[in-house]
C-alpha cells in the first residue's frame, strides 16, 4: 500500500490519499464554510448509497440557541455559534429605523438584547469542551435576528468567529482562550447591514480576509495571529453578505468579492484590484459566493439576478458575458451554486431548483420537487453538495436528499428528515443553516439543537 500526503493551499487542509486501495475510506475535515476549499465538494469515501428505513443513525444531539451559523469540524471537534437571547416582547422593542418605520417587516430594525456564543463540542460524543460568549445587543431586522450568520473558520490552533453585529474574534482551539478581537463598528465605522454581518472569514496564508464595509474598507485583510490590519481595499454602497473566495483564473490567484455594487477581483496578497464588473444584487443581497469554471465566473442573487463573467486569458480583465432573468440563469438567494461540466445547479427563486447552461444561461430544467413539492414557497431554499458522482441536497424543511443531477434531469435516490425546522418566516417553519460533512457524518442545527448523523456505508 502506497500513501501520498498532499498539502492543499490552506494550511489546515492536510489529506491522506490512499493510492491503489479503492476500498479504503478517506476521511476529511470540514473546517470552514462549504468545506476545505469552499468549493461545495465532499470528498470522503465509504458513504451510504441510500438511507435506511427510518433514516440514518443519530450519533448525538446537543441543545443549542438560535442562529444561521453552520458547524465547522476539525481535529475531532465541532465549532458552532448561537445566540442566547433575553426574553423580550418583540412588539414593544425599540424601533431603530430613521424616520417613519417601514411597513415591510423585512426591513424593520429593533433593539434586541442578548449574548452571542461560540461552542466547541467533542466530535464523537457532542459533549461541550468549552464555550465563549459576549454581550451583543442586535440592531438588525428583528424577524431575522435569531443569531449569528457566519460559520466559524478553523485554522490549526485558532478558530475565528464573526458575529452578526461585526464582532470578529480569534480563540484558541484547545481551550477557548481569546487571542484577539476586532469590532467592525468601532474600528471601521460600519453601519450594520439590515440582516447583519454574514460573510464567513477566509484564511489565506498569514492573512484572515473579511468583508467589513465602509469607504476603502469593504474588504480588509488582518494578520491571523494578531488581528493587526495588513491591507484594506474597495468601497461599496453596501458590503453585502457574500464571503470572500479565492480561485486561480488566467494564471492568477484572484480574491473574488461580491458586494452591493458588483463583483471585484483582488490580489489576495496586497488588495490590488485586477478587475471590476458591475453586477448589482437586489437590496445588496449578495449571499452565495461566486463559483468558477475555467475563466467563467457565475453569481446569483435574490429577485432573479444572475450573471456569467468572462475573465481574460491573462486574468487581468473581465467582462459581462450574459445576465440572467426569470428564464435565463438561476436567481438563487441563500445558497451557493455548483458548476459541473459546464452546467450550473442551484436552488432558485421560491424553491425552484434549476439546471442552466453556463455558456449562455439557458435553463435546461427546473423542479420544485427538491424544495417544497409541486409549487412555489416563499423563500424556499436548497443547499447543494457534490459527493462523487451524486449530490447531497439539504432543503429548508430539514430533509437531506441524495440525487443524481445532469443536464437531462435529476434522479432522486433517497430522502430522510433529519431535523425539525424551527425558524418562522411568513407562514412557514424552516431551517437555513448549512450542514457540515466530515468523518462520514452530517452535522446540522436548528434553533434548538445540533445533531450528528452517521452517513457511513453499512459495514464500514
């Protein structure tokens, strides 16, 4: 048996690949948003083909507070954030909007007292190892102010947490000791966006890259060891909610930032801008990050906004290739698209799951079957993770679906209900937290608990 150690670009992503032994299962961590490389791919083997009757076996569950923050899994530990809210009559809470309060509850801000928290759990048992919490009154839109948005980012001995009010903190993985912290409001004059700070911090070398906001500081790189600023870049009317992501395009490593005014590419070492394309998300709601195939960059947002950007061969310039609408592209809201063999797969508007051609945006098929059955549902969402030649899709009803996706359609292989939706939006209960996949398990949470299920193939 021959073993190859492959060190990926991020310092924490060490994998052992066993060559010539196809039956051996390969384990991997999920140390940040969307996996080791933020590419929506689960690379473990030895995963079940279909769910057993009654669903996969539950390994453990632990109580948790509210939040959208997904779990991160690294080195035998699970990290997740939540909110410990004080009891308050929401109808009597102080309104924070300037002037006449908006009639639309989706924009009504209120002052809500409470604490934010990061929790470290044992991966095998779910037992709490340590926690850290801090006072954090919320000033965001009240009906969505249930807790933190960002998934913790684990980097070796450190874990980085970003709260909904712009509190960026670095903790020791071992014991939870606070190493350093920054306050985006105090340090950069950030006016908190309507739905909070949500862009998951990204580690690149010695840098921790964050979406901050403000003039000249929409994107800021900090020294991950000390919290000291390394560089600052960009100005935008709104920072948006889209996490930073790095791709090599046209031979250049490019940091892609999608803020409220457009998509920009930066040198991750210096913050120098390579190119800018003005794709404007509705209400600044850039959420799912840009995805790349070759020299094509795809983005999507609320209200049927989507676009494909073509980057030049040298990586230094870019132009809009096509822009989507109701019949072209995919207007996904809360999820990040997956590109496979020139085709985009993503949850679109009101739960309509779509396959579209990347080259021109033509929709090849769409369905509500993966989200809410046969009809549209307000804000319905599906997260997509590729695993081998199939996909795991997590909808906001707490269901996990195994399916095959290709340009001619989809084939559902199996479905199981894993967790109860608890967050009320309109007349629906839902769960909007992205699960983590590691150790041949899924880790997912709602506003009451976090659960771990085994997805290992029987006998492994």
